[in-house]
C-alpha cells in the first residue's frame, strides 16, 4: 500500500485510479482499446449527494467505443483497485457519471501537506521552464488610468501571479502606444490650453482631449517656461508639448499602478518598432511571402487566408501604417525575445481584433495557439446602488487613483476580481468600504484575522502550537470540519485550474466559499476548549485554513491582516 499523501491532491489520486482501471479493462478485454488518449477529467461536485468528485470518462469513451456509457462505467468501477483505501464508495449516476465518495479519514490526513508546505502550499511546477509574457493595461499615454483600465490591470497582475505559482517564468509588460495621431492630438490639446492660460482666446476643438489634467499640464509648462512657447509656430512647438505631456502622463500612470500594487518588468515603447525601418522591413517580408498585397497605394494583409472575415489594411493610401501594422511587428518582437506563450489582455470592444492578430502570428510561422487573449468587460461604478456618471468624452471619468484612494488597494483589487473578466462588473464604492460581512474582501480578511486571534489566545493560555504529528486527525469528524478540510484540500486544484483557464476570479469565488464555511464553523464550535486533544486538533485545522487564505490572498495581491 502506498502512502496516499504522495498525491498532492485527492483528485490526482482518483484520476490515477481511473487510468489504472481503464488499462486493466483493456488488458482483460472488458473494454476494447479505442482512440482515447486522455486526459481523464475529474470534477469536484458541489452537491455531496453526488460524492466528492465525479468523472465523465465513461461517456467520453462511449463516443469512441460506440457502446453504452453506463455499461462502460460499470466495467471501470468493477476494475478499480483502491489498494490505498481512499474510497468510501463509488456510484454510477445518470447517463454514466462515476461518482467518488472519499473516506472522511483520508481528508484529515491531507492537513499534513498544508502545514508542511506552508507558504508553498498551492504552488506547483506544472509550467516549469515555460517562458510566458503577459501584456496588459497598455493604455495610450493620453490621460490618467480610469476604472476600466483598473480592472484589466488587476486581472493581468493576478494571471501573472497564478502562472508564477504554477512554475512559469513570467514577464509582465506594458505597451506604450506613443506613436500616431492620438499623440499629436494630445500635444496640440496641451498647447492650445497653454495659449489659453497665457491669455489667448482659443476655440478649443471638440475632438481634442478635454479633461482637467490637460489644463494642469499646460499650467505646469506656463509656470516653468513662461510665455516663451508663444514665440514659435504651432508646428514647431507641438513636438515639445507632445513629449512633455506623454512623459508626465506615463509617470503618473506608473505611480497609480504602483499604488494599486501593479508593477511591470518592462514598459515597451511603440517607437522601438519603427527604429531602423523595423515595421517596413517586416511588411516587405510578408509581402514577399504572399501574405500582403497591394491595391493602388494601400497595403492589405491577407488575413482571410487564416479564417478572418476580411483582409485588413496595414498601410493606408496616404502611406501611413495602421495600428495593426505595429501590432504585427510587436508580436513578432515578443516571440523573438523567446517567449513560449504570449498573453494579451484587451478591452471587450477588441473582440473582433483577435482573428487578425492570430492570423498575423500564423503568417509569421508561429503556432497561433501559443497566443491567448483575455477580454475584459466594462465596469460600472455605483454608490449604494445608484450609478456614478462617467463621460470620457468630456473628460469627466473616475480615475484608478481616485478609486484606490477612496476604498483602498485591497478592496479595489478584490472587487475588480469578483466576476469573470468577460462579464460586466458593477463596482459599488460604498459597499467596498463597509467593514461588515456584506463586503466580500472584509469577510475573507476577517476570517484570517479571526484565525490569528485564535492562535494568540492559545499562546496566551500556555498552549504549545502543535504540528500535525502531535494531533489525532480522527478528532476532526463533525461535518463542518470535514467540509473545511475538503475545501482547503482543493486549493491547489483552484490554482492549477486558474492557471490553465487564465481565470483569476476562481480565487475570489473559492475564498468567498472557504470564508463562509470557516465563519459558520467558528460560530458553532469552540476551537480552544477544556478538551486538550480536541483543542490541538482544531487548532491545527484553523492554522491550515489560515495558511490557505493567506496564500490565496497573496496571489490576489491583497493583504492578510492579523488584526481587524
């Protein structure tokens, strides 16, 4: 009999049992070998009536073997060799699901893993030696970051954290769109406000940048240089105003992101792509290879050859390259730096952009499956259910910094991760500040603070904090304790699943559930009591819960307070 604890999670042990059973079925002729190559799927069941885990293997095999799935499930169950005594029972349900009921005593044994690994619990080497670039935020340096950027920022940051926890070598990058008409418009906006502040009457264009920050930049230049910039023509002065504004705004963006807990390994300037005719040379090569063609003076990328709905312009009739041309060059640059996987995080309005970028990657001889795109839906701000009006056109938007200053970094980050990235998010500013169970981040952090309080109480009463070897795991037998142990045992699965699917919201969903189970347990049961054996066992349990909450909050970039 092998030690069940050699398996990091119960699910892995059950998968191995099924794999061995399938092999035995083939060897005995109970099932005909098919084309099934795996992997065996094993899902956690939320309803205990269906066991702890369930597998659809029989139904998957049925489509390959052209046989009845319940019959196949029966053969798989018959050939299960549970030599470790992990299972209480196995049932076949519905069209052929195999439901696994794990013995309670097995769950308690897994607490040892949590305590032994501590801050390393939940980490793996699944992505070892894989270099991954995560590019996110990448807002034009034409104004401060707003709440929409904030959601993409925390999603990118936590995706990177989860991938690091899975063993990947992760590189976080911000792409600075500092080339093109929007930059010229920024410079001219500041220049016109500068003239206005200097006393000129200005008819300010509606399509220029309207926000208060434009006035502030113009005022800085006026205070610093006086009216010297009125001595030259607008054409001569615009480059200075553009450069000044872009640098100042980018510095502000860096500071705002830092306050939000988001740091980048690199800020990549779009201007780098145009050095030494980089974009032109790439387009010439793609044209030579037949992926770009000309219609008059316009250059088109043949994206329909790769499944896009229509071909895309890369150079306009005026000779000006499009954003897409730079994006092709940028993605080429990413792969040339040796990344195995590239992850882009975009606003949901860029959905139609995915096929053309994947087509460009494929045209350059790169597997398009190595490029993954996460789309981030819009954010609505509210106060106690009432919408907070925002108008980017008039420059009246709520900035990231304003949200962080009002509700705090922890609440901001956690709340931005409370929904799937591709789902609309309503962020209630007043709820995010509440110190009550209504506020999800408070609810989770309070669970950790409660656990730290229990540990302090134990020490104050002269208790030695026990290790797993100093308790009787069978003391932990009531349903609420088994539920807690099952929940913390699933944590590595949550991290692994989040890394595989690039879905950081799985962590907040998990933490909300874990905190709920813990608070319910704490409210009904005394951890430190007159029974020393029970006290030691329960203390080990809550310490393990605290480790998991702390580790998960760490991946979210949220603090785990010891007191609240």
